[in-house]
């Protein structure tokens, strides 16, 4: 599974993609399933940016953090719905690895924004990343994926 925006799909909150040609090239020969948890949860493109307040994706599943727009709209359940749909797809397709977009409140693997909308990063995972990890799906950033591929061929 790959965050669809990394493959160039214009599914980000700002209506843009985040195409990484080197990632696309590295995926040749693999069965690739593009996913966008936020769109799968029912959000539109474009949409207001969201950040996790109170912690990271793990805390969201523990019920002590939530996902909000800058105006304070609580979209936690929408993010959880998208995460569940992503997990279901992973299980039904037998996906072995998820390559996800760093810093996203859904797909972040190591860092996310801190909920203040001040462009501040904190350590933590996104809501979908947390659910996939809790269910033993391997999650990597595109950088980790490319490094693994490089090591494999060196
Ligand atoms: Fe990309 Fe994930 Fe955000 Fe969708 S939810 S735009 S796949 S980072």
C-alpha cells in the first residue's frame, strides 16, 4: 500500500499531489495499492488542514487525543473511519508493507504537526499509521523504502 499522494494523486488537503518519481520507479514489479485514508474516510479534496491535538495517532485510539481543523471542528471519527477502511483493505488484499507520507495526521510515521497549526513538528504517528502498526502491518516512510531498496541492490 502506498499513500496515493506520493504517487502523484491530487488527494492532499490543498488539492495537490506529492509525486516522488524515484518512489514510483522503485515500485516497478510490485503490486501497488494506492490509498488515501482521509478521502476514504469521506473528506473532500481540497479540505481544511487538520492536526492531532493532545498527542499522536496512538493517543487518538486511546481516546485521549483528537483530530481537529484550525477552526476547532472535530474530525476524529472521520479520520478513524478512513483508518479502518485502510486496515480492512490491507487485510483483504494481504498487503505486506505500507509506504506512507511522513508528517500527515493520517499517514505520518515518525513526525506529525503538534496541533497548534504553527508548523511545529513533534514525534508521533498518524491515525492510520497507528492502526496499521497495532495490527502488525509493516509501515515505512518513502525514505526508508528507498534506502532498503538501495541496500538490496548494493
Ligand atoms: Fe497523502 Fe495520506 Fe494525506 Fe491522503 S491522507 S493526502 S495519502 S498523506
